[in-house]
C-alpha cells in the first residue's frame, strides 16, 4: 500500500477520533447542564422559589421544560390542597362555635325542667332529652377533635414526659365510672419517661381504659402497668371483660366501627380510632391481644429516650 495512502488513513482516523471525543464532550456538557438546571429547579421548588419563567424551551432543554411543567402542576395541586385545608379548618371552627351554644342551652333547659315538679311520664321524657343531648355533645366534640388532628389544626408537641403523671390523671378521670360498676382499678407506679404529647396521649390512654371499663362486667378488674424497653416504653392495659373476636381485632380501630355484639353500649366508635391516630402521629403504635370471654390486653408503644 502506498505510504501516502496509509498516512491519509491515519489522519482520517485521528480526525474521526477527535470529532468523536469532541462530540462526547459536548454531549456530556449538555447533559450535565440539563441535570444541573433540573437540580436547580427542584431546589427552587423545594425552597418555594420556583418560577417557570426562568426556564426557556428548546430542543436541548426538553427535559427542563417537561420538569418545569411537572413542578408547576405540583405547585397548583399543593396550593389547591392548602386552600382546601384552610376551608376545612374554617368549617370545623364554625361547626365548633355554632353547635356549642345550642347544645349547652338544650342541656341547661332540660336540667331546669328536671328540677321542676313533674309527673313520672314527663320526667322520663326530660331524662331522655338530657341523655340524648349528652350523646350529641360527645359525638360533636369527638368529631371535632378527630378532624382537627387529621387536618393539622392541632399539632402534637412531643417532649420528654413522666408516664406516672399521665397514669395519675387517667386514674382520677376514670375512677367514678369504675366505682359505679364495682370494677377494681390497679395502676402500678412507674418512674418511666417517654417522648409524647402529654395532653393528647392522656386522652388516648383514657379512651382505651374507658373502653376497658365499658366492656368489663361488674366486679371486674383492670390493670395498667408500664414496661420499659430499650427503644420503647409500653403502657399495658389489661381487663377481664368480654374480649374481642379474632376477626374484629383488626377493625376496632376503624372510624365509627362498633362490633355487632356491643351495639347496645354507649359510644360512637371514635375513641380507639382517635387513640391510634394520636399514638401513630407520635411515632408509636398500639397492639391488641384478646379472646372472647377472656378479656383484652392493649399495648401502647411510646418512643423511649
């Protein structure tokens, strides 16, 4: 082969390699620029500074344009969600304000009537008005609490708290109900501390103990003790009540769920739902062990220190 032809081939090959290298470098720079722009757009969106006017569309910036479109759509959805949440907050506030006075007035007038000289039939009707008004008041307060937690109107303030102070409050609140049924309450002393919102976790524990009192027969027994583990502090609530069927254990924390066997008992099916919502939002969880006729054990897992 002619030497000149060989040299020419070598030059062409070198040129081709050079062009390929330059093409790869340009492509790499373009890809890098697109990724940097995309990263910048995501950062702006995260910081709430995104403005799609800052990004122009071209063949090279196709990815940026589509990402800008996606982020813009997300911003619209986010704003819509915020608007809807604000409307719900306002509605809940209105309901709370507008229903509080009428129900209080109904209860007040019914109690005044109950103090009058009435025949047995009339007094029975007055007692029914008081009973149903109290149920309505409890239902509305429970719904408002649940809605406030779900919509973020109420935020939980987790901090290090002594479990004994919570147990003492619940014991004091539940004692009259337990005494009316002759139920023995045994709250063991503890020095355990955990991370939880004192007010709302007290309500969660009360709801569980209240359920135990409600479904434990007269002269029964309820034990509450605290167990310390490495990562959790567990509040164990045991009773010797009617128990829960196996196929219902997974359903008892559902909103408004009432087991067919206890429909005649007072309640609206929000207590356990609210308890699980509170504990779950705190980073804990609730477990249940139960057998029909053999009582139930609720384990409330709270974050330890």
